């Protein structure tokens, strides 16, 4: 079973001029839902078009939902950078999903860079009701850094 985590190649975007940079605060950041047929590959998946088995249920739009109220925060108390956003909701939906992939959307799959993946561990379902991702109190994801 895959863990939650950053896609490895996202860090290459910070240091390699061949890649488009990610500005979490101002870029369009989306979350796409994937079913249990998706096999995460944190080493080689780097763009939206690497994802498979995207949700296709009622109330879900291909490409996922745009994150609102995004923040990138330096948490000096816990020595980490935190990515966060408002909880994400699909209303009147029939969805069965296992994963949520957060990515920078450019509108083109091959240039829409993957940021991180959330593994729900089991299928999460809505049947004609509201499907909501309540992001963890520690944020969507965070990257710790050492104090030397």
C-alpha cells in the first residue's frame, strides 16, 4: 500500500530551470480524485497525465476541484513548510475514491505538475450526497527541515 507523500520530482522543480516553477499561493492548485486502480509511483509520476483511474462519478468534474484559501506557511516552531487550503467539497455526488492528488493545473496534462498524494487507505464513498475532504489540522502536506 502506498503512503501519503510528495511526488519526488516536485522537488526538481525548485532547482531545475527546465521545469516550470510552482507558486502555491498564486497558481491554480487542484485536487483530483483517483480510484483504487491507480498505482502511485512517487519516483516517476510528475505530471497530471501520469495519473490513471481518475474518478468519473456523478458530481465530479474531470481534473478535480480548485483549492480555495491556499496558504504556504513557514512554521518555525515545528521547523517545516506547510501547504494548506480550505476543505474541498463535491455536493450531490456519487463518488468512490481511494486517493487525492494535489497538483498545479496549467490546463495541459503534461505540464500540470503533481505536488503530493493523499492515500485514504480504504475507499471513501458518497452516494448522492456531499463528498468532502477535510484536510488534516497539520495541513495538506508539510516538509520538515532540520535545525543544524
